[in-house]
């Protein structure tokens, strides 16, 4: 029984790590999208309003 308990714990740990990786990847994508949006706003001619209002 001990061996299967260790295997189960290992699987759970790996699942947890992959979930963390997914979160980090999603965060990175969000940051990239935000940066792209900011750059796009800056590249536009100023139309009398600012994104940083």
C-alpha cells in the first residue's frame, strides 16, 4: 500500500506543478497582451484623450 500512496502523492504533485505552469503561462500572455495594447495606444495619434487618465 505504501508504494501506491507514494505514487499517488507524486502524481498529485506533478498535477499541481503543471497547474502552476499553466497559471504562469496565462499570466505571461495577459502581460504580453497588455503591453501590446499599450504600445498600440501610444502608436495612435493622440485624439484628445489619454489611456493613462
